[in-house]
């Protein structure tokens, strides 16, 4: 039996079969390699009329062995985020960004300009003062006030605590 001819003729079909079993391209490649390694080492025992069935049988047996051993089942990386959680987080971040942009728009123009020059452009207070026609100290105060207003507006509202004053309870 010409091993190279068998490989050329059946390798794609064996890999496709392995992939249909395991649904993982890397595992399918490993199974395919194992199948042809075994076929190579036992080629004298393979009958040409049943070679395809023989190769598929090896692939299935290899898959079963790997599955039983849990070989391709690796623990999930803890840093991989659940897609549903990722969507929820992006939606929350998007609504938070909209809220921040809305709050920025509500700031008085002198404070908004000073804050943007500092946070977006990274300018020192001297340059901000020069750009806005104010002293560096005044620029620092405007940036600070803008940040405080944003922080206050973004601070979560305290939850109201309901007191149970049901029947029979007196205060």
C-alpha cells in the first residue's frame, strides 16, 4: 500500500470527520495526525478495500479516548468575560458616557473649556490660563470646580430606607 497516496486521498475526509466529532479545528488536526501516524506504523495490516473505514474508525476511537481523558477540555481562562456580561457592561458604560457628556454640556462654558484643555489636551495650568486669558491659579480653580460638579452629579443617590411601622409598633 502506498502510504502517500492514501494520505493524499483521505486526509481531508479524515479531518472533516474528526472536526464533525470534536468541533474544534486544533483537536481535529491532532486527531488527523494521530490517525495517519497509526496508519503509517500499521500499514502492513491495512486492507486497501477498507482503508477509508479503517481511518474513520481510528479517528472516532481517538476522539473517544481524548474525550474520556478530558484531554482537549481545558479550564476556561478566568479573564474571559461572559458575552452577556460584556454586553451589559458596554451598555452601562455607554449610558454612563452619555450621562458624562450631558453633564459636561451643562457646565458653564469657562469651566468646561478649562476642564477640556486640562483633561483632553493635557495642558498645564499656565497654558490653560494663557488660552483663556486668566491666571494659572484661576485656571486651576476652574478645572477643580468643574471636576467637583461632575463628581457630585455622578455620585449615586443615597437609597431611601423605609421604616416598618406596622400595627402594634409605636415610636
